[in-house]
C-alpha cells in the first residue's frame, strides 16, 4: 500500500430518506456519482482598531462556523433519484385489463381525441361512424390509433376526415409500473454514505453525512441528447444523536 498523501476517490454512494422523526427507511444504492462535494463555510468577526497608532488594523478576529453545504451530481436515474429530482414521491401503478363497448367519441379534423382506455390491444378494436348508421370504419384508412395513450385521429381522405361522432369498442392490457407524483416533497431529509477507496494509496474511505437536506438544483431534461444528470444541493445538519454533522474515515489496514 502506497504512503502517498494524494486523494483520488472511487466510491459507491448510498442514500437514505429520513422521516420527520429522523428514522431511516433503508439505504438505496449504490448509485453512480460524478460529484460529491462537502463545503464548510464560515464568517470572520473583526474588531477594528480606532487608535491613532493602529487605526484601521484588525485588533482581534474570530472565525465562526457557518453552514456546511453539500452538492451531489448523479448520472443514474433509478426511481428514488427521479423522486428527488422532481421533488416528489412514488407509488405503484397496477392497472388491470379493461374494455369499452360503443364508447362515444367526437373526432376533430386533424386532431387526436382521447378515449377512456390506454395500452390498447389491436385485437377486438372496432370503430363505427355514428353519423352514418354505425358503419364500420377502417383502421389505417379512416382513422389511426395511438395504442399506448388511447387516442384516435381521423385520416385525411377517409370517411370521417372532417370529424364527427364515432363509437369505439376496444380492450386494454394490464400493466404495472411506478408513478412519481412530483412537486410535493420539498423539505425531505436524507442520510448519505460514501463507501470508497483512495486510488492513490489503496486505503478504504467512508464519508458519512448523518442528516442533510437535498433539493434539485437543475431541471430534468427528459429530451436531452446526452445522459441525464441530477444535481442536488442542500445543507448538512447536526443529527439528533450526535454533534459532528459528518465524518470522514480512512482505514489504514
């Protein structure tokens, strides 16, 4: 093991959400982290001399500790990080299969119209023209369907190109997933742990932030041409069970 004193780290980041009472719900990770910065701040209080011989010079000075800032950038986006990026909470989506029979929809020329299903199946789809004695309309000729969103649009040159009333019979597949309810969870506290290694000397390191606030510091660009990164910033706080707001450990052996 090298005795070099340089610091170049590789590490696995783990984050835990805390309740209002400071109780953790379990750590998630490891997460790929491109930045983890701890920045202590301070304020200098000065007493300035007004004496003739030393006028304007500092007679005394005291450095007062200030807030400790934390900044994290992550380029992996599991649900937990998307929650943090959107200041939200997540819930499970468990959508059962369904169907509609002769549901009335009003088509608009050149526009999409939603109906009450999503994740629509191709099997069993039937659209009829209410304004023409419920004559069956042709898929790809008179109308097109967005199966994922459950939308219908008249096709130029088809029987309903100018819009009108139709009836839709269709079925949908069951699906599961996760929904992030955004913009409702600012103020959440977190615990942060870095399980790392100093690549210069091979020593194991551990950074523990017992309690901190973290909030998004950038927008989440869903249409970015590059990998999306989430920037989180906040303040390190003194945890309920301690005095030091964070710890850095380096293991010799």
